[in-house]
């Protein structure tokens, strides 16, 4: 009986590790006959695991999604990764994720071997998660959007812009993007006939979804870089372009990708694109990066730097201001 139970656990681990298994491969891995594999598959089904038969030469099996979540088998590295991920999830931008993560972590901690619990505690004690300010997004909203991306269905929603303008949007959704602070939908706006980025926390989905659509070519091969460039400047009133006297690698080490986009020019200089609604913010940021620089645009930033330079000089040498 003990040998049979151990074999069932090994069989379950194999089914969870790969989508489909030929019956002969399972029998070889377990060191049993194909007939024994069939009996063990039936036992797993009685325990609630939805194991489906797969057609083809020799036949096979796959573990499918069921009506409820059955117990999962994780190897050591997977268990540590899940536990650490749950402990850092409190800083995420998903509504209620912190509370849900604590409940899941309590269950996982209860079954972790002591050696793995020690690894998790060691990693967690060295990590600090800084909660991100601002609105969060409900998991059901993310799930609904992801489903339209997967099924290639048009998505309609009410949207509130940065300036507070309300509108109804009809889109072809292509990607959900998370930049560390916010969730965005990257989609084709059918009315404006152009690519757009929408903050998910400003969206109210309309149900049902629209008809299926035929995917169009994406605007860039590297969608991550394309999105980052737009996010660094497009949403803002002021969009600055500067030449930085430092290599692209050096400047990128000081400028977070959520703040600006760095483009190499040569070994000693690079181009920085950065945006803000405040000239004060732009002026302080570029001065604090620690590199010599020239401003190409906007003109307002150049004028503001001159004003700010005079203000700083008067603060540093007040006796000169009295002369």
C-alpha cells in the first residue's frame, strides 16, 4: 500500500511537470507496466484529479484544469520561489493581494520542510518591499482583460483620462503591462485608429465583450522598449530630450526605466528622454543624476534651469544677494 501511494505521488508530479505524457513514457519512468499506469490514472481521477486521455500513436495522458484546485506537488526550488513571491506580494498593485498572500503563505509554511523554511526566512529577512502608493486593481479586472487578450475579443470600457475627461473606448487588447507601479492595457483603439495605453485603474469594463478580431502587426518587435519609451514621456505635459555626458550603461544605472529612456550615442554620451508635468521635477532630476548634460527640448526647461540656478546661488551665497 505504501509503495502504491508513493508511486501515485510520483505519477502526479510527472503529470504536473509536463502538459502531455505518452503512456509508455510514464510506465518507463515509474518502472511499471502500461496497465499499472492506467490503474493509477483511474485512482487519481477518483481523488479528484482531472486526468484526460490523449489520442495519437500509443496514446497518453494530460492533467487538465478541473472544477476545483487539487493539491499541487512542488519541488524544492519551486516551493522557495512561491513562498518568497507570496511574502513580497504585499507591495503589489493588486487589490487585496496582501491579505490573500498571507493566507496562502500560512498554508505553505505549514508543510514546508525545515530546511526550505530556513531558506525562505533567510531570503525574506534580507528583502524589503516598499509598498507602492496610489490606486490598486481588482484581480477580477486583470483576469477579465487577460481573457480578452487570450481570446482575441474586442474590449469595451468607460475610461477616465488624466485630466478627468470621461469617454467610452472600444479596443483590440494585445498586452497587459505592469511597470512596477501601475497596470496598463496596450491596445488598438478602433475609433482613433491608433495604438493606445490605458491605465487599468481608470477603466470600468463593459460586459459582454465585443466580437473576435484578427490580430494586426504590433508597432515594434521589442514591445517592452516601445512601451517604456512612450510611458516615460507621452503621458506628461513636458517631454525633455537631453544629451548626457556618460555612457548609456552608466546613465541607465542612475535613471530607472520607469522614469526615462536611455539611448546610446557613442562610448561617452547618450540621449535621455524623460517626461514630467512639473519643470521643477525635471530640473531636479537631471541635475541630480550626476552627469554633465545639454538640454535640446523643451525650451521651457532651459529657461527654468536658469531661474532655478539663480535661486540656488542666492541660497548658497546669500551675502552676494545683499550687495
